[in-house]
């Protein structure tokens, strides 16, 4: 088994989960005190995000500073009881803190078109995106259909679904959100245990070393 063929197998696939078991959106709406689609009303004005600023809003700070207390238990439950079934029989480490995304109206949610290999992510990874609000049309992810194809598709993700895509080998990014609602999502990476290798690579986003116990869970999931 090699990771590239597993990523190709999962590329653009969507999977439904039970939102009554994993009510991520309700938890976040309680935290923010507003509907996620209206977050832009309270965040102020931002220039078009670049790679260096696409994690910079107050909503990002609120997400990460409250993550351990309110989201971590349900996220781990989701990984161990839902995602693990999708990956069976592969064992994996998982991203400890998912990456939070906000697509404000007339802005992008990823600062540049890229492959994650540019950001030090390694070939043993898989990537999943979980839409929470308005992950559709111009507000969603744009990716190459196949690596180096310059043939593009939009991947939408209604609440209650996740999708995977080949973040290492396919160029991807976001266009301006031309709707008048905020797009909200998070995404996370898995490191396949059979293929994992030690390196000193560091995540560009949160400056954490890409190792189990740091960026990834210290224990692997079956
Ligand atoms: Fe990416």
C-alpha cells in the first residue's frame, strides 16, 4: 500500500455522519452566540487573506482557545468511531487540533492556491474536510481533479458530511466567496501508521512539529 494511491482512492469522496451524535455546528453556535453564517457581521473588515493571514480572525482565536474544553471530546469520539471505520483496516494518527476555516463574504478562506507538500506535509497523510456552514458554490474548495491536470472541480460539503481530497498532490485553494453568508468548516489530516516516518518538518500554520504527540495524536487509532 502506498499513501498516494490511498489518497487517489479517497480523492473527492464524501461520507455522511450523524449530526445528532456529533453536533459540531450547534456547539460552535453556542460558543459564538450567533449563527455561523452570520459571523462576518461581528468580525470587522479584512483585506483578502494571504497564507500568512488566513488564520487571523477573532473567530479563529475563539475556536482554538476553547477547543480543548468544548470540541476535543466530541472530535476524538468522531475520529475513533466514525473516521476509523472509513479507514479500516488502516491504522492512523490524527491531527490533534483540526484547522478552523472561515470564508467571509468577498474573501477567500485559504490564502493561496497550493499543494500541502509546499507546507511541509508529508506523503503519509490523508486529508478530510468537514463543512459546518455554507460550504457550497464559490465558498467551497476548488481542487484539481487529478494531479497536475489543470482540470478543476468544486468540492462542496453540506453539514453532516465530510470529504477527502488529495491535498499533497493536487493543487487546491479557494475563490472569493460571492455569497452573503460566512462559510465555516474545519479540516484535519491523518498520518497513516504503516507509512509514517520521522522527520523534523514543522507545520507552517501552527508551528508544531509534524510528529505523534505534537501535531498528531500520540496514540494511533485502529
Ligand atoms: Fe491545503
